[in-house]
C-alpha cells in the first residue's frame, strides 16, 4: 500500500504570495492532519480534516487554511506569505478521526519564503 | 525533510550499546504518549505508543517507560544500530482531541562506530 504523498516536495515563494500544498493520504484513510515544522517552534499542529470537514484546528492565523476533497485528498493554502512561514509542512493520515489509531506522515513539502 | 537540527540536544551512543532518550511532558491530562523517529529527508515515523494507564510497553528492540508522577517518558533502544541515527520526538495526545498530536522538541541520536 502506498504511503502518504505530498506535492510539491520543494517550493520557493516570495513574501506576499500565496501557496497551495497537496497531500494524498494512504488509500482508505479518511483523516488528514497538517503540521508545520520549523527550527524555532518544532512540530506544530495546523488542522485536521475528516469527511471534507475541519475537525480540529491549531493556533495559526487565518492565512492558513485547508480543505479536503471527497476522495480524502487534502490541500492547505497559505495566503500573504511571510518570511516566518518558511518551514517543512507535513501531512499525516489515519483511518478515522478522534481515535488513537496511528497517524502516518508523508515526507513533507519544504517551503522557502524569500 | 530533514528534522529541525539547529538546537536539538544530542545523544551519542556506541554502536551495540543501549540508548535511552528522555522526555518531560507538561499536560497531565494527556491520554497517551507516542515516540516518533525522523530521519533526514523523511517525515516522522511511528515507533511505539503507550496509554496513560500503563507504565511500560515493549516493542521490537524498543521499550517505552512512563512515569506519571514526575511526568517523564523515556525510550530505550536495545543494541543500537547505525540505522537508528535520527531525531526522536516524544508526543502526546488526548482522547478528546486525538488527531492533534503535541510534539516535544526532539533529541538527535548519533551512533559511534
């Protein structure tokens, strides 16, 4: 079974632009969570989607948004990019929401904001 | 996808020895705890987890110990191998918000030949 895939793997943007990242969960998994990883803040939870609905949300500004499609694929969008948005963005999938089932992470998308 | 590496504590272990990675947590309401391993260029990989009503759980070459009195979690890796080199994160979850994993800051494990 294929793992979680994320595209693109690397991205360079400039301040003020917006960016969309994509995540395809493991086949059969319906929950997709997004995390931001930076040297200063470590790994931080952004949000979770299940059945095309946002179920949980971390403490990030409204510039960070996401959505999930009927096939469980998810996208996250960051608008009006800031230098501090440079990070590794990780997506994780699990079969259901609100359970203790393991989350499986993708390789991440590395975003550099200049 | 390399792990955050600028200011991580580092543990250096001789190949073949046992490794012990420690973690302190703050939320006494957490229902279970997880250890992840992150290798360079990859996302975090699940190693083992433990529920808050347990104090020890063993896996293949790994053991997790939980001390709720002092809010301390440890990961023991037996017979450390070169492939164990990575950054290790402890993490916690609650049943009420199970999809939200709270990660610790990570420890870099390096193996001496």
